[in-house]
C-alpha cells in the first residue's frame, strides 16, 4: 500500500533526541504517511528506540546499517524503500510542527511546484531562519550558499528519482548538492514562509564538522568533484 508521504530519517548515536523527532512525525495532522528509520550503526540505544516505535505504529519501518556509512548513503537506501508520492525529510535532533506535512502536501498538491521547504525556529532561541535570504529568489542565493533547510524538505518522489537522488560523492553538504542539482535541471523548489520546524543548532553535524561542510559546499558552488 502506498502512502502520500515517505519521511526519511537517519540516526547515528542520538538517543537523547530521536524520540522527540519520531513523535513529531507520528503526531502529524496528516496521518497518511510512512516513517522510514535508518540506524547508521549506532553504539547507543538509538536502534532500540526506533524498534520500539516500529512495534507501536505500523507506519514505522526500521532499517540498520552493518557499518557507519554516513547520512548521504543512508538517505538513498531509505529512498529506495519509499512508497510515497512525496519524499520528506526529518533530522533526528529536530522537531516538526504538527501541521508541517499537511501544509506542505496541500501546497504541492495544488501547485505546479516540485518541492518545498519551510522556515525553521532555532531551538532555544527567538530566531527564525532563513533570515534575509528568504526574500531573495533561491536561484540567486544558491550560487553563494544553500538557501534551504534540509530537514524541512518535501519533494515529489518522481522528481527525486529523476534528479539522481543524493550524490553519494558528497559525504557532507549532500543537501546543498541536491538542491543545486534540482535548480540546474529546472525543477521548481520554493520556501514556504512559515516556521514549521524547530532546528537544533547545538552540536549537530553542520556545527561539529564545519571544515568538512565548507569544503563540500565549495565543491557544489564551483562544480567540483570532491576528494574522497
């Protein structure tokens, strides 16, 4: 049975936050979804927590890597299992607001847009991002930085396949590369001007690995193949 939306969530050693992330998806006002969870070889209780929710809710399917392969490849593996008309993202340390998926689905289903993201509140701060760049067309901003928040993505599954999914040469900045590929191939991606997501900026992948993120982002901007 196919669902409207397949939510992709990969987790690695995030037992502290994963329950809140999972609950925020399962408590969405749009219930016609599946939540695909990938445990990327965690050494903590992340996998056990994922399994617990799989036993509680038939919409949850859990997968486990036999070694740590990173976010990019994990998301592609989950996408291969997705049955939904749309693919959506959720990060393990963030929280989706209860109407997020419904509002994105309604917008995409009633427009000729291929995908959309939303604004996000910074966890623990009175700040919404993207800030000023939200008022500039993404085609312009993407030449200089990623204007989209990855965890808020909803994209037609057909479009995701057509663009070639995530580029596995990009261990970091895989979202920037995906969005850049979408825009270069004339797919229509927009930002809903509403904060429907709460984003953790404390000790997340982007802040811990700033140097690596910057290198891979530079490769996107300059159309370079990254050194692996």
